[in-house]
């Protein structure tokens, strides 16, 4: 997306967002999804079901970028998605994504045999714990997370897009998003530091 278009998009979000941080988060989310749509439009040979999994995975990653922090007796915890219910939906997508990768493993695009073996082992290793974690979250109607778990979910969603789209198309997608993110960071400096540090921490980078 061109820089003037990013400015226009940001200005529209600034008019309706609750705060500056939310406006920048929403702008980057929209740019990410637009970049994904652009890249998947070039995805000859990739089936519609696979492309749908990529889209849902990246959408979940975008939702996860909004983080609420809660100070409990045991310390500070985070809620990817902003609410316990939103985090439950994100985790459901994580489990569904991992299941799709296992079921369609031989059609994924690997760049080496060793990487294929490593990912096969990882998918099998997380199968049981992920199912148990989802069961607990559903029983509670949602829940909180940790920085390590959030990173693991984010990496899985990225990995899914990479394995389905292939290295070249995924790199193009990533380059578009990273360039937009860098431009938004330069624009953010012009607004000065946030008066509330919780606002600064609420929306984490992709």
C-alpha cells in the first residue's frame, strides 16, 4: 500500500477510534489483511480451503495483536484479543489451524526435508496439550494467557501462511506489512508519547 493511502486510512481511524494507539492498531490490521488479499490473488494452484485457512489464521493473528493487561494477585497477565471471550475464539482458530496442517501435511510447501520432519514432530507434540487447553478455556468461557503462549500462537499463524502460500509469496506478504509497519512507526512519533502507559502496551506489534 502506498504511503499516501496509509495516511488516509490512519486519518479515517483517528476520527472514530477511542485513542491514538487503537487508531494505529486498526490501520495496521487493515493493511495486513489488504496485503494478504493481494498476495492470495496470485496464489495459482492453492485450493480455496487452504486459502481460507490462511485468511482465518492471519485474521486471528491480527485480533491477537490487541492485548489487555490485568493485574491479578499472582502478577500481571495478558489477554490476547482484549477480552477472555476473544482469546477463546483465537485459541479455537489455533487448534483448527494445527488440525488442518496435520490433515493436509503432504500438500504443504516445505523448503527442506529436515524442516518438514521438524514441523511434523512439532504438530504431533502440541496436539494433546492444545486440545486440553482449549477444553479448559471453553469450560471457563475464555481465559488469560502468557507472553510465551501468545508468541507461540503468533508463530503458528505465521507458519501456516508460509507453508500454504510458499516462501516467495509469504515473503512478499511480509515485506508489504513490514514496510507499512515501519511507516506507521515514523508517523506515530509525531503524536508524542502516550499519556497513559497502558495505552502504549495495549496494542502489541505483529
